[in-house]
């Protein structure tokens, strides 16, 4: 075993018994870290005290101890560790090393000064009686007892058997403190612990132990932090004259049950910290919950408006549903993206969530240690928005005067409109004044979900301006397609009656008249155009082409054919281009004997 260094411990009797330490000055000082122990410090010679194998270096020149403020290679060094109060005593240790090269530490001295003492002040205590512990660590043979509680600067002298003598004026800073303990710490939880019965009471007491005398006394006026609800702010309680304290809280569920005394800035040099722990309490079975909306299932709001979804969070107690105050209510929908955004119920369990974007929203009450998560409730908010658009739009007119309007209607990211969505075909004679001429349903039978198709006429033909319009609904603003001007020149057949209406079999019938076309509201001859004579036998749905002709320059035509059976005759013009409308003359019945 390494030999002890026995040099008596002297304490200046009664010196600085009422020592006052300025708090602000102490707050700026911290103890240096202990110096590492080198291989030389733990050599066989240093640990056992045996004579070194190598020759000793030359001793100092006799000028006295060397004063150091930082480690210097080849010279001893030491550092004081903070006081340790694990056994309610002020346990002091020093990490010391020799000058190396097989040298052994032979002497340690620790002098304690009040932190703000002047440079020429005498130490309040000097410790010279140390024993070796292990790994370069030394401790006094008796606990350190200082004259007053507070912070002290420790000066250290270290010598080794190579003759080196080093003084370290700033060997460390220690805090001489009263030891604080929780002498008791208990909690009282209701026997019927549930949502309605959850007031927890915490009681305890703090004591102070003087590390010099071992005397124990109540700690009055101390602030105790009780961490009741996990994750919640701590409760604060002040100890009475006898050191006891009591505080209560409503448990949110899991109870953390940690007690803490933190001396804070003003007492950190004179009192130790203290902690107390309690076991967790088993939680009760959670109660079912639900969301009851007080706003309609469909909320309609004008464009650019804001809706408010309202409701109440309720829990089931027996056969009754009761409101749940102060619980989180989660919302998910178009406005929240992929997240659930929390709100909070008020004292009556009610919630009100503003919505500025239309769509389907889901609402649920969050689970707690007392309550189950509620089933998800849904509400649809209707706020008209931009995004409806037409595509693949086609507006045309055939030679019979039948208009055809077709296209697709999509509604923003929703894509296909809901079933039953209608669009309107609008007509204008001048391209300025419009009226609805027809309505069709998007996605009707035979069409895609976003397709529409409608036939239109106006005054017997589709001549004029046409466009398609979506009138909008609760979710989408109206949109109107581009107008298209349709125009084919109207035509008409005059004359066209047979030479007789009572003919013999194979009798020749003659038809004559003129073909005209409209221009600027007046009828004019339409020359050099084809006309056809058609016959439809009585009782048949089939018509037969009997003769063709071309009008002369004045639009006149002349057609003949043999009558073989009773039926209906008429002359017709079928446009060979895309600029004229077809026309048909009078239908005349001719009987055959």
C-alpha cells in the first residue's frame, strides 16, 4: 500500500465564522478540470513509494517553490475536484502528478480561501494530511470542514522526490454546501381514479444536513418543483417552517411524480440539489368518445368566404353522453394537406374550426389516458373556387341545320364532375345578348364521366353564335366556353307540285319550280345547283330517287318521272358544300288508277 502523507491539519479557530460571500462574484467562477494522470504518475515507483530505478534529476536551485497557472512539462501538477456529499460529508479529492521520469509525489497541501478574498488573505483552512486512493487521486484522511457555506478557491502545493516544489494558486473552486434531502415524499390518488376523479395530492418534507457537524434541521422557505403531468409544467410549492409542503394537481393521465429541489442562482453555492421519485399509478380504462357536429353536414359559403365547422366532443358515462372540455380535436382535409391539425375544445367541450378552402374534412377527438379516440366524423365545406374548365370543345352545324356541341368539363384536381352536373347551350343572334337554348347532363349514358354532347337549333337551323356555359355550384365558380359563329346559307324550293294528282299506271309526271337562297334577309335565285325528285310509296318508309336536274341561271328546274304506284312526291336540294342548308319542297300525294 502506498504510504500516507501525515502533516497535521490546522484550522483557524473562529476565523471568518460569519463569512459573507458575494453571490454575483461567485457566479462567474468555475472549477478547473482535474489534470490527466500520465503513465509516469502510475508507475510502480509512484504507487508503492519504492526508490526509482533511474537517477534523480538535479534538484531546484534553492530559489523557492515555482508558481504555475497552467501545466508545464517536467513539473508536478495538481487539480482539486468539486466536493462530494454522497455520505453527507464534504469529501474532497485532488488529482496530482509528479514531474515524471519515475518521480513520486511526496507532499500535498491544500489551502482554502473565500472566493473573493484579497490576494494577501490568510487561508481559512489548510489541509496537509492526504492519503493515496488510486490513479493519481488523493484525499484527506478526514472530511473537510469549512467555517461557512459558500464557494472557495483552493490553492495547492505539490512536491515530488525529485526535488520539484510547485505552488498552484488556482488549483480549483469548490462549493461548501448544506446537504438537502427529501425526508419524505408521497402522493395520494383517488381510489376511483378516472376522468371525473383525478386530483392527485403530493406531500413531502425537506431537510438540511450540516456536513461538518452532521446536524439535521427542517428546510423552511424552499421552493420545491413537483413534476405531476408528464410533459407538463412543474408545480411550485414552498416548504413551511417544519420543512413540509403540499400541492395538488389534476392528472392529465400518466403521472410523472418527480420532486425536485433546485437551489437556483442565489443558493447554488450553499445548498445541494435534491430529487425524489414515486412509482407510476395504474391508469383507468378509457371511456368511449364521439364528435357531435353542431354545424350542418354540408356547409355552404360564398366565394372567398370562410366557413366554421363547429361541434362538441362528448364521452359516454353509463348511458349518458357528457361534454369533454380541454381535449385536442384533430382536423384533416384539403386545407391541411396530409397532416392532422389540432384544435382544442373549450370549457363546454365545444370546438370551432375556421375553414377557408372547400372540400371534405374529417374531424376526430384525440385519445388521452382517460378517453378513447373518437370515431372520425366528416363534414363537407362548399366554397366556390376557380378550376372548372372546358376542353376538347367542338361546336358545328350540318347541312340539315342541326347544331352539335360537344366537349369535356373538368373540375380542378377533382377531375370528373359529380353525377348530375349540367351544362347549358347558349345562343346569341349578335354575339352580345345571350340566352339559354338547351341544357344537357355531363356524363350521361354512353359518354365518359366528363363528356357532354347536345344537339341544338334556333329558328329551324343553328345559324348564330353558340357557346357552352357551366353555371357553377357550391364548390366551383361558373365558367363559359369560347363563342363560335355558325352560318350556312338557307335555301328553299318553290313549286314542285306534280302535273296531276290522279295518274294512270306509268303515266309521266312533271315537276317544275325554282331553287332560291337567302341573302341579307331576301330570297334570290340559286342557279347551277343540283335538285332531286323523290318518291315514297304509300305504306313504305323507303324513299326512291326518281330524277335529278340542275337549276338554270335563274334557279329554275324541271323534273319528270313515270308514276308506277300511289305515293308521295317531293323535290329536294341537298347541299354539296358546307355553305348551304338543305331544303325540301312540298310533299304531294298522287294516286294511281
